C-alpha cells in the first residue's frame, strides 16, 4: 500500500472535526450556496486534517423509473465511470487512486450518489471530474452494452444465484402497490435488455442535471476558494427541465399478503415479515427505529433473548426500520434451526410483537436503543466522507441538510409510549407481508402459484 493511501485512511478516521459534541448533540457548521443553474452547493470547513471529501447526490433513484424501463438509476452508477469529454474510460478511478484518494457510488430507491475523498490539495481534481461527467457523460452504444452486461452479472451474483436472493425482491413486489417502490433497484433482465441508447440519453439529460443535484464539500479549504473552483467548473453546465414529481402514495393494505419461495440454494428455511410504515424523518419513523432496536438489534434484544437463547428455535433473528422518502417498511427476519418449523418461529415473533403492543418497554431498553442510535450516528460522522454523504442525502430526501444537526434530538424525543403506539398502529396482521423461503434441492426457484394478494 502506498504511503499516501495510509495517510488518507488515517486522516479520514480523525474525530468529527468542525463539529461540536456535547451530551450527545451535534453541530456541523454548514454554508449553502445555489448557482444560477440550480446546483445546490453545501460546504463545511474542517481544518483538522488535510483532506477534502466531495459528494454529489442526484435526486434520482429507482422510484423515478417507469414500467418496462427499470434498472436505469443503478445502470448509471456504472455508466458514470465510462468517461466524458475530457476524461477517458475508467480514468476517473485512475486519477483518484493515483492521487491518494478513494471513491465510490451507490444507488437506492430514493437517490444516487457519487463521492470521493482526496488530499486537500486535490480539491480541484475532484470538482473537475464530477463536473465533466455531469456536463458531458459518454452515453454510447459501446458503453451501454458493456455496463448493461456488468449490471446483469451483478444481478445474477447477488439475486438470481444467491441463497435467499429472490426472497427480498419477491417480498418488495408483493408488499407495495405503487410501482415507484414495488420493483427492485437493480431492475429486470428484460428491461435492461430492452434499453436503447436513446432511452438512456434521455434519462441522463433529465436527471443528471445541476438543478437535480446537491454538491457537498467537507474538508480542509477556505469556503470562498472552494466556491470559486465550484463555479469555475459547474457554472457553465446548462440547467434542464425539472423532472416530473414522483407519486409515492401507497393505498392502505386491507389484509395479510403471503407467499413462499422455493430456493434450491438455501440450506435452511427463512421467515421474512414486512409491515408498511411511514416516510423517514417523521416522529413515527424515529419511534419505529427505537422499536426495531428493542425488538431485534443486539444480544439483549427481545427476539434474540426469546427465540435464540431461551427457545433455541432460530439461528438468528433481527429487525430494522427502513428509511424511505415514500412509505417505508419495518422488517423482521428469522432463520429457524434445523428441525424447527417456520410456523412456530412466525408465531413466536408475533408473540414478541404482542408483548410490545400490550405494555411499555422498560426504561433500560429505551435508554439502550437511544444510546446505540447516538453511537452509530456519531461514528458515521467521524470522517469527512461520512458527513458529506449524510448532508447530501438529507438535502435531497427532505430538503434539509441541517438534519445532520437535529437528527439525534429527534431520536431523543421518542418515549416509551411512542414505541408502544407505533407497534399497535403498524405491526398488525392486515398490514403485513410474509415470505417463507423453503429450501428445495434440485427444484426451481420462484413464486408460489397460490400466492395471495389483497
């Protein structure tokens, strides 16, 4: 490993610089600027280490796709590294790594982001690279064919040919009615095959525009100097028409939905239970986060204590509350031990949920959940990259980059009564979608023809 990479890794782990921490509170000093073309620029000066982190978050995810053309947002996570007017194919990687940096890009239902961290004296390189591909990405037939094949192979490895790979996708399709959240981010093989260069060019023009993006810079720079470089490279990128708004409404579910999946790669069955809930950054969402921690996070959680240790009926069980811009989900997953029936496991999960609905959680459970949330959150802000990514996401999701400073307060405001209330409101039979994965050696994998949907 080169010395400059060791140096960068060390500096990225530096304590939260430019951030005040007192009694669990967070304060990151933000400055926001908007260019004439609509690009939203957020800067945070941090002079404790000679590092700069850059994040560009685009307001596009799989929820923006239409039927018959899924997988485009994730496809662009790959396409954006295939070169632009002044940058060759894969040269983005080479320039960042050879200058002591690291980088990546990610896609989900609600946004796509690209980010890099570099020594502070390479801030202009980072901004040049991001601006060049925003302005002039090489969307060609060759690049489309190449990256379409890469995405399809990723799907084969991660979904189609992986144990339990299809279970989550089937649950998502069954759980949601609105197409925005009903389909998987990676897309279908058929839709990827059907994508034309014209389709992909139109998608790029609409969504990868300055007025549909947030650029966040965190690191060792003077804000005035950084903004001058931002304007140098981004000012001349033309604004595009605003994309159409996404209808994220979801009709109320009236009855349980259930199916089973035959999986020839799984060695044990699995129980997956999902409940539709609420968008993120709402009072109920934060209460659901605490609930998920109490129910299925860590060795002292209720599912672990009852199902793993006391009853010895599962090898593991967990729960989590998904953060989404639309209707989110609360998920419980449990893997039965050999010889244990999925029906027994499922019934035991519902017993634990019923306990949460009937009586408030203990004081220590509430405190543990909040302490864990604070620890995880602050750990995520220790690096310049972590702060840049969080700020960009909050700006795109909620229009509120300052949520980085108030999020812990929202978790701290959750009461035992809030946890009991959301358990009774959302974790009910008529609102749940259950997928049972059944190991079946030599059998095909797919959806049970008798699937019920209400």
